[in-house]
C-alpha cells in the first residue's frame, strides 16, 4: 500500500544509513550496502541496540535495485554500524592472490558497537572486512578491530569510518590510505589498511567539527581540484589535505560550514569508483510514519533516496551546491507535454491535469511568477486527502506540506529560491509515499 516503486526499500525489517556505496567497473554493477535489522522494536529507531548488520542491494541502472543477502552480521565484538568501501587494486591488505581480479578486491571499514564494552575495545571501535568476489561475500579481518577505543579514548560516539586513498607525492608510494572517523572528526592513515596511525583532528573556524556518517570526495570547483567533507549530508566543508610543521596530515579548510536543508535526507554517501567521476549520492529517507502504520501490516521501515548528482560552484566567494536526479532516471520517463494558457491557470482547478490520475509521476513544470505573489500546487488529491506545494514570493520560498496527505507522517519543508527572471522551474518526483 505504501511501498515506493522506484525508491529502494527492504522486503521486511528496518533499514537506515547507506554504507559502502561502490561501483564495480568490471561488472558495471552498483553496490548499495546499508544498516539493516530484521527485528522490530517499538522504538522509533528500532533495531539500534538490538540487531544491526550490513544489508546489500545491487543495480545496473541506479533505479532498479535487487535486494541481496546480508553481507556482514553482528558478532562478539558488537553490532555492525556505518562505514565505507574502497577497491584495493594493488593488494595493500596482502590478503588477495592473483586469482582475484583487481576490480573485485573490495575492502570495507565499519564501526562495531557494543552497549557493554568488551575486551577493552571501548563502546565503539573500527573494523575491516574484505571481499574476493566484488562485494557478494565478505570475510572479517581476523585481527579486528584495526582501531580499538580503549577506555573510550576516542569518545563513546566514535566510529562511522570513511576510508579512501589519498594521492600525495609526499609518500614513498605516491599516496596513502586515509580513514576519517567521528563524532569529533579525526584523521588516521595507513599503508596496509590494517595498521592505522592517528594524524590530526578536523578544525574549521579554529574549532573542532563534528558529525555522524562522514563522507569526503575530490571534486573540481571552478576548475580546481578540492576535497569536500560531508557531515551526514547536512553540511559541507571545502578544503585540501596538507602536512603541517610537524608532518601531520591535516585537512586544511577553505570554507566555513556550508549548511543545507534537505528535509529528511540523512547519512548521505557517494558511490566510490564511478568511471565518469560523477559524485552520485544516496541518503537515508527517514520514515517516521512506520510505527503508526503497523496496524496496516506495514513490515518495512526506511527508504533510500533517489541517486542524486552533486556539484559545487563558487560565486563571489560563496559556495553553491546543486543536486540533480542522475541522468539514468530519464530513460524511464514517458513524455507527456501539457501547454496551459495563462487565462486557464489563474484561479480555478486545472481540468487538464485532472485526467492524470497517477500514483507515480516525474513532473517538469515551469511557472511564470512575474505577476504572482502566492499559489498552491496540489497533487495526489482525493476527497479527503491532498499534498500541497506552496509558492510564496514574499518569503522567496516553496513549502511542501503533507499535513493533509493521509496516514504518512505529517511534515512541512521549506526551500529558499534563487529565481532568474521570475521563472520558477520545478521538478517533482512522486513515488507512492515518497516525494523528491
């Protein structure tokens, strides 16, 4: 009844953070891992301290994802929490032989959490696992954890490791593996993915910065290569990696926190190893209606967002961020154009749209608001329900309001606008109980 058709959901259970997103250029397969718990509690965030594993889904087109088997299950060290993946083509780990194709040498890092700390690892520590078949099966490293948290020396909320390879001529081999952990951002380095050395803490505006679910990627901003840190997709910081006077690797920030309001999107990660270097992100779409809908036998919770392409620009010393649905989505659109004359759209309902009784749709619309201060665009409308999008020129914003949208969670989200020539372009992607 409520399950989206082209946003990924699990058949049954609880899903939240996307983890270890990675693309295999040999098989042309996208791999989505995610926090998964089959057990259901009565808590809104059920599963957090009951059962957490890494679920797995694959796709060839970024739209149709196939749910696969669990790849990492909780163990005696703890629950399997968030993390990331990379490809170890040159076998720095030392655990791949020549029979394993270089593109299939997946290595992931993840947080391992235990409410009752054991073996002096601390409440949360960092572990690794590796796959010899391109992510379908994983083997946990026998000497886990690779970073312990003895006496919670890195704080209780340590973890969510983001690993990547940093190209840097400072190092003998031309680069080094980097791990970024949170809650306070910390930087570690390694030559073999097993032994990690603490380097520094993240500093922005002369203060440490914090987040969950870190991500970092290299991107061209106005033609120059920069690194961008993502704090769960809620803010971004632009910078570069340098070595300080003590030869420590540090993230030298060039911007303040660039805050973004993306509604219920959280734990944003990008796909590692895309062949065209696009920054393709996916996020957890928090589903706060699931508890109230269990009486309708809703047995799943959590939705992954559509894949979005991220770009960043700098204009007059200000950074601007754009997100667009990946181009692959366009292949599944059915074009149907409607031309609405001005005298037909002033005050009455649009009869031309009433015939489009669609459960799912991808709508491109252009609104000329030169002589308009306010309008309401309604969709998924019935006798008792409607979803509304408001335009307000005085506030220079659009608002999405779901307070009359039935049994789904009731929320409203505001987006500030930057209009050119008083033209409001709008793309609205509606998928059963999910809106982009």
